[in-house]
């Protein structure tokens, strides 16, 4: 099932797609997780890092413990990035 979730939907066989659809229809948490995983993968492959704050907000709204550690890591990275950008701007101003 993990492979089904992590694969592009169009690469799954018809039987795999039907089985995954059945599982997701019976487990709202797994359905939400699948949506977050796929939107994150799309964000990475299409290099849309600016969507990370919205993705983090969406993950925060769902009670999915399996994503909480990853979300915390991304939020910490976002804070560090913000500080680095501010330091860079200050350095540029001083030049």
C-alpha cells in the first residue's frame, strides 16, 4: 500500500488504483495522508517551495501524528531560512 500512495496515480495498474481507492474510502485518515503526500511530491517535483507554508498549514489542520514530526522539521527549517534571509538582507544593506 505504501508504494501505491508514493507512486504517481497514473503509473498504478487499474487493479491497484481500485484497491487503493477502496482502502482510502474506508479510512479518512489514510485518505488525508495520501493527499498530503501527493501534494508534497508535486510541490517538490515542480519546484514550488513557495507552497510549503500552505502545505504545512493543511497538515496542521489534520490530526495525522505520522506527519507531525516531519511538519515540525519543516517549520524549523522555514524559521532558519527566514533568519538567513534577514541576515543576508542586512548584509546587503551594509554594503
